[in-house]
C-alpha cells in the first residue's frame, strides 16, 4: 500500500496505464490474428491486405512499448515471408 502522496499518484497512474496497455496489446494481437486467418484461408490478396492493415497497429504497439521493437519487426517480417511463400 502506498504511504506517500507521490506513491499514491503513481499507483493511480499505473492503474490507468495498465488498462490502456491491455487495450493496445489486444489490438495488436487481434490484427496479427486476422493476418494469420487470412493466410490459413489461402487467399494471398486478402492476406496481403490484412498485413497492410496490421502493420501500423504493430508499429504503434512497439512505439508504446507494449511490444518490443525487435519483436514487432520480427512479427511483421515473418508474416510477410509467409504471405510471399503462398502459391
């Protein structure tokens, strides 16, 4: 439990940031899942379109430190490689 005014404020800020970060993390995961579903369906054009929509979400997540910068780049790279490998 917080014993100082500053610690009480930090606890309030942490609660708010946790909610915001959970929302951001969920948006990133959702966008990645849409790309993976499009890849599984076998439609290359739909998968490329889903990736184009997901990239800004992933980059925003990395900028907000919800996702590590290198992890974001790796995810985008691997999704792109899977789309390129489609027949």
